[in-house]
C-alpha cells in the first residue's frame, strides 16, 4: 500500500514537471478559458519584433484596458523613432522630436458605426495587435489586408513552445497561424502570408514574435503624450507651420 502511494506521488510529480496541461476540444472552448486569464491581468508591457520581407521592426507596447501605446524602433529597441497611441479618446501618431501628435481621421469617419466596429478599427492600428487579438488577427491596416474572423481555427499543436514560451499552436487557414500562451492569454507568435501591397501577384510573410512580457500594473500616465507634444489634426499642423514660416520672413 505504501509502495502504491509512493508511485502515485512520483507520477504526480512527473506530470507537473512535464508541463502537462488541459487539452481543449475546440479553439472556441480555449478562447473562453483565455478570456478568464486576461480578465485577471491588470496591464501588459511587451516587446516584440516583426519581420517583413527581411526587414525587422522592433516594438514596445503598453496595454491597459482599452488604452494602448506602441513605440517603434528600427535598431532593436535601442531607441524609438515613433509611436502610435490610443489614449481612450483619440488615435494618435507622433515621431521623435516632433511637437505634434497627429489625430487619425479614421475615427471621424467611423463616428456613426457601432462601438464594436470602432473598437476593432482602433485596435487594427496597433502593430502588435495580432498578439493581443489573435483570434481576429487584427494587424496594421496599412500593411495587411482585412482577415477572416478565425471561425475555421484548429489546433496544430497544444504543447508547443515558441520564442521560449509554452503555447498552443493554432492554424486559422492556409495563410495565418498563431501560438497562444495559457499563462499570459496572448499570442507569443503570429504569422501571416498575404499579398504584397506593392505587387499583389507576390506573397509576403509577416511574422511577429514576442521577446519580453511584463503583466504588472502600469500608471495611467503611460498613455499621456510626451512633454511638449500636442494633439493636432493635419490642417492645424500645416497652419502652425505656415505661421512659423511667416515669423521668419
């Protein structure tokens, strides 16, 4: 009897060490479970890299509630040249050293749409969006075409590991796949094969890989504009520049 008890104890230890996790029958079932995980996470601070046709971009993204900010680097995160910010009211973009944060006119165009459509449109502008919105595959609209809703998603491997993170590899269709972390509730890898915007006859592979993640809370001031930077639409910015040019004449 003692031997049997010892065997059960050792077996339990082996299961824990092997990282054995629940097997989900469908991606829908898994998505429901993942929503419970993300609901308990106060905020995300992630770093990710994106490869597009051999070129690499590096992002640092902050997410808290509906607000998010993604900083963009071309030198692996040593410095950030620009940022895209949704502060809960306006969708903004600004470059390092610029006194203006330009408002995206898309929100004015969508003012009569339902809240879910507006939210999806806003989140589609986040370059690391595919990691957070892995089911829909939301991605930078200027780079990628609209994608399917992920209704045909199937598990490829429920015990995968990508970029050093345990995750479940999900295939949505022939052009898109993602690997989702049970622990963090977001994808740690996302790949899309899509037509090249410059030449639709060609295909390009866009891979987004998580590098770092922190899920501790972040201050609301994270989503404030840098000191000396003000919101402006395109016309306001051009008028300001015209006035400055006159002052030098």
